[in-house]
C-alpha cells in the first residue's frame, strides 16, 4: 500500500462572474503578496475558508443533514 495517497481530482466546472474592479485590484494585490498564481486555487481556498468559518452556514448545513437523516429513517 502506498504511503502517499493518490490525489483525487474533483470535477471542475466553469463559471462566469462579474466582480467590481476595486475587488479585482485588491484580489490581484493579495495574490501577488501571497505568491498565488492560480486564480482557481485562490477562489476555491477563499470559498472553503468562508464555508468553514461561517457559523450560521454550518448550523444551516447541520440542520439540513439532520432533517435528511430523519427522512431516510422514516422511509
């Protein structure tokens, strides 16, 4: 068995977004400062941080999962 697990590639989807030019300027500054060259990585990491940090979102997801578990048990 390999010590290092094979990297699993997630399915990627293209999106188109419109962002304020001031936000783009700051994003570019941040990416340069943080030495991040891949904008896809930047967005994925940023969104992951938001999802993991937002208490209301985590509470909402927990309730959704709890409700789905109840529905499965009832059927």
